[in-house]
C-alpha cells in the first residue's frame, strides 16, 4: 500500500528485442527498498559535493552568471516590446480596453524584471 505522499511502485518490464513483446518482471519489495536505500545513502554521502558544485567549479559559476544576464536581457526585451505595443495602442485608441490591458501588462512585466534583477544581483549571479 502506498501513502498519498509516496509514489506508487513503477512496474518493471523487459522487452524482447526481436518481437517487441513486453513482459512484466516481478521485482520484490525487498529489492526495491535496497535500491532506494542505496540511492539515498549515496546521495547523502556525496551531498557536500552535490551542494557545492557551483562553488567548486568556476565554469559552472560563469555559465550561471551568463545565463542570468541573458535571462535579464531577454526579459527586458520583452518588457520593451510590450511597452512599445502599449504606446502604439495609446496613440491609435487611447480609451480602449486593449490599451489599458497593455499598460497593465507593461507594469507587471517591469516589476517582474526589477525583482528578477534585484534577485540576480543579491545572489551574485550578475557581475556588479
């Protein structure tokens, strides 16, 4: 019996490469528990290395910083495009619902970009 927060056991199947027929393989609960225990103990044993990967490898840190900068630039580009659309909508139809929606979206996107930029600078992902 699986509890609501547990995932049900994944059925193990073997496939005959010649015929393509799949046959369910009965894997005992003891074997499943042994595999689970082995994975958990290995992860816990190597946890410091897994957690400190970005600190240990300068290449990973550099790639993460470049990704953060690129994400900020793409976000800002989308913000500018929506703002331009809002300005054009205001010029063509100042009182329309579309204009009001575009200005609202522009404000939300600008706030998102500011929060994202602040978070990236605070965590040191972007060069100061």
